[in-house]
C-alpha cells in the first residue's frame, strides 16, 4: 500500500509541477483569445464563411485562429456555420484552425517543448487545411454534404460560445467596461469548458511518465530509424490521442511526456493534431451530421494529420531544426523556483482574478448549462421569481420546456 500511495503522490506532484510551468502561458493565451472572441461579431463570422472558394477557406482559417481553442466549442460553432450556409470545406477549415492555430496552444507548446514545436504546429495546421480542401471530394460527395447539412439544420445546437463583440471603435473598447466585461465572460467561458480537459491532461501526463523508459522504448521503436518507424509513430500518436479522450490544449502536457519518452518529432505532431478525432468528438459528429458523413470526415482528418505530420517532419529534417535533445522526466515537470516564472505566474493569477471578478459582479448564471453570462448581453426571461439570463436561445428554450427542473437545480 505504501508503494501505491507513493506513486499516487508522485503522479500528482508531476501534474502540479507541469501546471506551475505553464500557468502564465495558459492565462495569457486565454486572455488574448477572449479579447478576439469578444470583439469580433458572430454575424461577421457567418457572412465570411459562405461559399467554398479559396477566399472563404482563408477567412475561415483566420477566424478559427482567432477563436477559442476548445475542440467542443469549435465543432459546435462549425455545425452552426455549416447549417447556415458555410460549405463543408470552410466548416472543417474553421475547426482545424480553432484547434491548431490559436495563441494558447502555441504558447504552451513553446514553454513545454520549444519553439520548433510551436512553428511545426502552426505550419502543420495550415498544411492540414490545404490537404483537407484538396481531398474533401475523395471522401465526401456533394450529395452527402447536402444530407449532412439537413442533419445539421435539425440537430440540437447545444451549448455554444456567444461572440459578443460590438461595433464600437477600438479605442472606445479599450476604455469601455462593457467591452471588457465581454472579454471577461469569454475568458471565463473558455475556462469553464476546458478546465476538465486541462486537469485531465496534466494528470495523464503525470502518471504516464511513471510507466518507465522500457515501456516507451517498445511502443515508439526508440533507436530505430527510417521511414517505417516514423510512419509507425505518426499512426500511434493519433491512436494514443483517441484512447486518452483528451483534446484541445489538454493534450499538450501529455505530448511533452511522449516526446521525453522517445516518440518521434512527427509522432508528437500527429498526436497533437488528433484532438478533433477523439471518441467523444466523433460521437458529436454523428449527432450533428449522421454516421456516414461523420465517419468520412474522421477518416479524412486522420489522413491529413498523418500526411501533414510526415511532411513537416521532412521539411524540418531538411532544414536541420528538429530538436535532438530530449528533456528528462524531471526537466519536463520542472520545479518551483524564485525566478521569472514565479513573477509571470503571479501576474497571471492577478489577471485571472480580475477577469473572473468582473463576471461575478456583472454576470448571472445560465441555469441550463451553468455558464456565466453578462446581464447586459445575455438573453433575459422574466419569471414570477425574477429575471433569468441565458447564454443562448437553445438554453432559454430548454428552460421554458421544464422550468421546474432547472429551478429545483
């Protein structure tokens, strides 16, 4: 029992140390993402993604990169856009960009793995979008796309982020309490949707690191070179992602452990890219579009992830910038010191507290999904017991269908 307790404590300690390493980067990334989400109106996004040409795909990529990194939010928004006229290629481009080209993922990758992985993540995300656009019709026919669109129109939208941007000039936004309240509520909304993913990611990283180097050597064919071991790694990487059930920014800590354990550079990239095909996400695709479309786009995304990882690995190998030094387990998880990181973490804690406090002072809790919404921006419903606020029409309809259920909750 003593050994088991020691291992449990060691895994928790690893997870806590990794959280200490990246706390400031997480807060900074989420804050930047929240500013962009709050100040870009949702209607502008929907208008930009109509059609399927290169211009629409480019806009979808840019808008996805400016949105939340939450995989679940990305696929929900993409479903909504697809139902309202966006093509399959622009909807998928938005998803790829939302989960691979956002600030917070790049920052955390840089802190844990180095600038090469951040650059590879961004280049790989763009390459996956290009490959997806080129190969879409090999997997999805125009007829199947229209069937999927009808399914998307009928599917319950579920919880989605509300992009509450205003049209006020930028200088006014900087000085506006309402504009910063929008930022605070988007910031809290991202944390509310992603905290479980992040915590699970740290815990998995902390405990998987305890498996030992012999386990990693066998799984990743450490020491073998050539194309086939690399191909094996880019296939194993996504399979680990699917099995871990962790997506979005939550899989970056585990990626650091896999890199330390011996997985190839391409394998790390394929693992990170695979956050859009974890099992809960595939189930959501089925709910939104039907099984046929869901399985085909899953296969399409898997192929693009493998090809993009191999291509970026080859490019970086030619350029001579693939990292050769792998961190030890101790280096991956770090340790607490009175250095620059401590001050960055302290500043991040203050920023986090200020933004969350704004949502408490100005906000109300949606009784259906539990999300904090700004009273001035949320959807208001007058009831006998007072005003109730919702993040979306979907939540309001859910409440109206059974008010007693949510009132008792």
